[in-house]
């Protein structure tokens, strides 16, 4: 009989433990404020209803949970919340929540207002917000909505379907979080740990790890964070973006004005402040191109300034920067489309670059060292040195806006190089030989068509032990002594070998004049004169050739040949005459080489 009574009592007590006991909403609101420290900045309102259950663990289920700031602005509301209570404190008659589960909460964070921003009498910040939630050890969110706003920053966005939990909310404990959510239809996860929020609340650095993952971007950080009034972070960063264009569209910002590649992966040792970011020991890969080095981005003056040093084993510019703007229109004339250099006014740059193998839009350079300085809208580019065409190449160029016009100047020097290969990269292969080329030019205009009409400067070419391809002056002169000259066959059969080639050009307002042009070999010497009208794309050139003896002199009875080349450079007319004979056309007009 006694055993039966005992069992009945146990069953009854157990049933009572699983029962829900209605509580006074007003008293519960007072108890919540008392339990959370009666903060003068935050206030828990009385819920619509509340009930207490003792099993399986003491907990309170409330309907209509609401947390307001000191001005009555709602920060958090939830249709339902469950508060797990401290059993020891409950036995002592104290109502102390240790964990909260919020079902479908709506959280509003105005980063311009307390408790998320500083206020007179002291700043609170995230760590102080966590202090207000003491004595909670954990906070769970189920199907929540987070509303972030900031009038100062133009921020007003909603993050949906927030799921996850915060642990370690107790003062002195490590804060840990693991969340998932959806922002602008894109899912993401965020996880991490903050070693000592209390230390960070004082503006001192505290260890932190963070991992962000989404279809658009991935990021992992491990280091130290000091929130404070001027937050700072320092540590190791790994980040990647599959599509820069898609990410820019998602964030409603323009894509980077320089980078044409659409992906990027980065690892670096970073140091970040509100207006500065330093990347040390950095390695970045984009469009299959990898660079290593250090960068610093400074925005203290309200205008981004980038400086640093980068190096690469093999680097191609076109995959990163995109194809160069065409100088010509579809009809073949000079383009009247404005130069795409508005970017000059958007940021400052001081960059040093070195590459063992550098591909500059099809021009292969070896052991290249260069610098780029962009300051106040003026871009200075210097190729300090590089190997090219078997020789050495160096040069510099400057670009700056003068009103609406783009003002440009450039100079370069190629020495001990295979000149024929260099000429072939500019157009048709017309010569061979080894030598030196120099140029110095300047121009200004709003478009290529306008700039080419102002092109002024000089250029020179000296080569040795080569040949002019497609023109055989020596053979034509020799055959003209035995029979009438077959200009079409004799002039174009083979090539003209030379011991020396010396060419000097002067440019003025788009017109190129041959100051001196000379070809010297054992069997023939020739002089070149005339002009090239660049804006009109026409030629007016003359070649005077004569036979020479073993001593290099022109014998009195030696043959002489004159070749005139004029007309549009896409299809010039070529005429030839021997001695004082009448001009003889050289077949149909042929493209210039």
C-alpha cells in the first residue's frame, strides 16, 4: 500500500512538472529587467502571456517578447521565446535566465544609435550589449529577421531566415557564434569566436576567428580585433570571389574600373583600420595570373591611394586588364571615340612591379621591372628595364588630362635587339638585322584621331647585317645592265641584304618626314626620303638606289634605280625607273610593308 502511494505521488509530481503554470505578465517583465541588470539603456516590456514549466528543465515560455531602448524604440521582438532558468537560483527564489530561444524574432540594429553606437557618458558597443544580456550563457535564433539601418551610411537592408546560436555570453567567457541566413536571396553562413569581448570593449585587442561562406564570396580570418571608437584588426586573411561582376551587382556598386578579370583569390597578412588597409605577404590570383608582394590602401583623404610592390614569375596583362582600346574605327580610319582614361581621376597609385616573364599584349618581356605612379590625375609609367627581342628595352610614358584633352608623351629605347622581330610585331615582317631603335613623341587630344594630328617628336633606327624583305634592289640593278628591267619580277625577287641601315625620322603635327635614310651593302647603296601623312594614312616616299663596287663607291657606269611609293598606305602605288628612263609601274598596287 505504501509503495502504491509513493508511486502515485511520483506520477502526480511528474505530471505537475510537465504542466504549464500561468505567470503574471507584468511581474515577469519586472523580473526580466531585474535579472538583466535593470539597464538604463534597455527595457524589457511585459509580454502578452507567460507560462512556467519545471520539466524536463525549468523554463518560461513567453508570448510577445519585446526589448526597447531608453527612448522606446524597439530593438527586438519575438512572437514566442523560451527562457531556460537556473535551477539553483530558482530554488533560492530568484528568476535568472541562462539561455534563450527566440522563435521568428525581428531584430532591428540602428548602428547610429545606442546601444550599437557610442552615446554621451560612454560608448556601449557590441561587447556591452552582450553584457546587458548577462546572465545568459546562450542565445538561439529560429527563423529570424535582422533589419540593419544607418542614416549616416545610407544603410537600410533586411537579412531573412536567420538561424543559429550564440554561446559564451557570460562575462569573461569566449563568445562563439554559428549562424546561417539569406540576404537578397543569397544564402550565407557565418561562424566564429571572440576570445574576450570584455577586453575588446575597452578598446584593447582580443583574439578572433571568423569564417564567411556564400555562393558569391568566401572569407576566413584569424587574428586580433580591437573594436573601440577606431576599430582595428590584424591577422591572416583568406578570401575568394568567383565573379566580381556578380558580387558588384549584388552589392549595388560599380565593378572595379581597372580589373577586367572576373575572379580573384587572396591570402595575406592584413592590418585594417577604418581608413587604411595593409596587405603583407600577399598572394593574389585572378584570371590565372598570380602576383605576390605587399599593398597598402589608404582612404584618409577621401580618395583611395594604393601603394605597394608586386612580383610574379609569369604575368600576362590582357587577361587582367582586358584588350586595349582600338585606335581605329571599323572602316580603318583613326577612331574618334574619346580615350577611356576617366579612371585617372578616381584614385592614386604608387606601384612597383617585377616579373620574370611579362606579356604586354603580345610583347614578351623577360626580367621586367616597372613602376606606375598615378597622382592627381597624372599617370607616369616607367619600364626600368626588360629583355626584349634578344636585347634590352627601357622607356617611359606619361598621360594626363588637360581640360577635355588627354596629353601624352612617351620615349623608349631598344638596344642590341633583333630589329626585324620588333618591326614584325608592329605590322608586316619587312626586315631582319640587329641594332638599336629609339623614339620620343608627344601628342594631345580627346580621341586617337585628334591626338594623331598633333603627334610630334623623333624616331631613329640603326641596324646591321640584315636585309629588307620583298625588295631586291641589288638583283634589279644587276639585271638592268644586261637587258631591259622586268620591274615586277626583278625588283621583288628575294631581299636586299645590307651591312648597315640608318633611318632618322622627324614628326610634326602628325606628319613624318625622313630626315635621313641610308642602306649600305657591298653591291648596292640606297637612300630613302619623303613623308608619311599619319592623319590621312598616305605615303609619299622615294628610294634612290645605285650599284657600288668592292670599295663601296658608285662606279660611273653603274646602274641606278629610283622607286616612288605613294598613295594610301593600305594599297600604295609603286613605280620604278632605271637611269633617266620613263617611270615603270610595278604591277598592281600592293599593301605597304
